[in-house]
C-alpha cells in the first residue's frame, strides 16, 4: 500500500482527500499545520506529499523546498494544491512535481497521483 502525506489546513478539503484516497487503497496521513507535519514520525517516508500553499503557520512552497533538500525525501514527488497561487509561481518558488488548483477535480488529482507513484 502506498502512503500519502497531506498538509492542508482546511478541514473539509483535508478530510475529503483523506477519505477519497483511502478508498483508492492509499495509506493517508494528514496534517493541519507545518508544526504538526514537522513533528511527524520522520522514519516514515511517503510515496507522495500533497501540500497546500497557504498554511496558518507557514508555506507549502517552503515545506516543498525543505522536503526536496532533505536527503531522505528528496526523491519523493510533491504535489502543490492552491486556490490562490499560479502554477508558474509555485514551480518557480519550489521544485514541486505537480500543481493542482482549487477547486480541483478528484479524478484529476487521482490521475496525477497515479502518474507520480508509477
């Protein structure tokens, strides 16, 4: 079973993603804040990170850079989701592998996750 870590502060979106991805047989772990994410079990390395850009205590693009600079996670794909940022700005500010704008189509998200984990 593949593992996905989600960092998303909006409860409805976080819960919906967690539920839908669980139905697709992913092990999903979600975090509402950068602090919660940084306090996770560092020994578990997911197959994909899904990060919101705007978080209450930080930025998803900063987290993306942190993930890509860490030797243990540098090869793990990162998907950025945002209602506010433009894809080109996100891609220029961090080394994300994929960008999804909100509101998103869950089939689009699933297709991109499948490509990233293939």
